[in-house]
C-alpha cells in the first residue's frame, strides 16, 4: 500500500475541513452556546468525513492516471 497517498489524503481532507461552511457554522454555534463537547465531536466528525472524501478522490485520480499511463501509445 502506498502510505504517502494515504497521508496526502488526510492532509488534503483536514485542509478542506477548515473552510467555514454549513457544518462549520453548526460546530461554531454549538461551541458558542456552551456545548463544547458536542461542538468538538461534530467538528471532528465533519473533518473525518472530509478526509475520507479526499482519500477516495486521491485514489480515484491515481487509478485514472495509472490507467492512462498503461494504455498510452
């Protein structure tokens, strides 16, 4: 298994998760209303989901690139 691709997926995923969207606004709302545990849990859930999406994207791009390289003339 190529661990550098896995690490790259995690880095890209957590970078994407730092942008403020609807899930980020909900996490901030939970944190500001005093429900710190719920806010942290929802933020970690959103960041983990974004990291998984990034990993799937990286592996898909790598598979497509490998296919194109194998079938190049």
